[in-house]
C-alpha cells in the first residue's frame, strides 16, 4: 500500500485557512487519497477523499497534484474545534474492501 | 452519514477478568467491521477484520485467543478481551463498511476506553 508522509504538527490562526500537506509518492493509478481526523479521545471522522480531481465538500477541500504524488487538505476558515490530528491515508484494497492503515498524522493546533 | 456506535464508552475492570465491547452499525448493514487499538499518544493500530458469519482475520502480533471477535449479524460485532491485564488498557475503536454505501469508506465508532486495574 502507498505510504504517506505528513508533517508531525502545524499551527493555524483561528479564521485563517489551514493547509495540511501529504506526500504519497508511491500511490498507484487507481488508489484514492482519504483524509480523516481524530479529535482528542474520539473516533476518527471522515473528511474527504479523491482520486485525481480536486474535491470540495462542506468540511474541506482536497487538492491533488497532477502527478498524484502529493495532496493538500484545506480547511478554509479554521476554528478552535478543528484542533485535531489529521490523517492522510491511501487505503489498500484487500479482499474487496479498503484496509485503512493510520500513520502518525499531523497534529493541527488552531490558535485563538 | 452512516452511524456506528460502541458500548460501553468506557469500562474499568480488574486484572484477570474479561471485557466485552460491542460495535453496532445503526442505520446500515455492515458487511465488514474492523477493530483498532490506540495507546496514549500513538496512532490507531488495526487489530483484526471481521466479516459477518465468518472468522476474523487478525493482524500480525495480535493474539486471537486473547481478543475474541464475533460478527454474528450484519449490525453487530463484539470484541472480548479475555483475562485482561493492565497492558491491555487502551482505546478500542471499531469501524464498519456496509452494503450499498457508495464510496466503500469506513465509518468509525466513538471508541471504548478500557482501563484494567
């Protein structure tokens, strides 16, 4: 499965855009990029996913480079409640389902 | 979106006892459920994958006789930690993927915090 690399931590001022990078240089052509986040002591929460086109939903935007070797998750107006660990994941397809392996993620601290 | 619940949300038990954790898919049928474990300040580690009506598949290093998984119906999987010891204290999280869900993504439960005294 494609390994992902993320910075261990980032700070972002409240109200500003948070841009979280992820490298996945070994991703193959049919593998998706998923982003989840985990707020302290809670289960992971799905944010967004994409294959090669940029995606946007009510939570965030996902920008995937043309060569698909990296992506950026954008939280357009970060709030204090967005403080969490953000995981960029390229699931392995095994047995007909996705096998999600969590790395260390990026700990985003939104500062007032 | 699809909802997964876990029960209990937290449990404290004595060393040597067994603890059962339930994972339910509330508004969809879960063909496959996953169990993760998370120690403090660490990431989630996949323990096992369970498919309804069949034996669970355990990840390397996870003792199947200690962590019993039963996926008896399309909405319920249980994890039983047998003869629990303090080193089993952790945050246990389940996730599920379901029939007919478009993206085949996993939906995570809120987690169960186990403390073994």
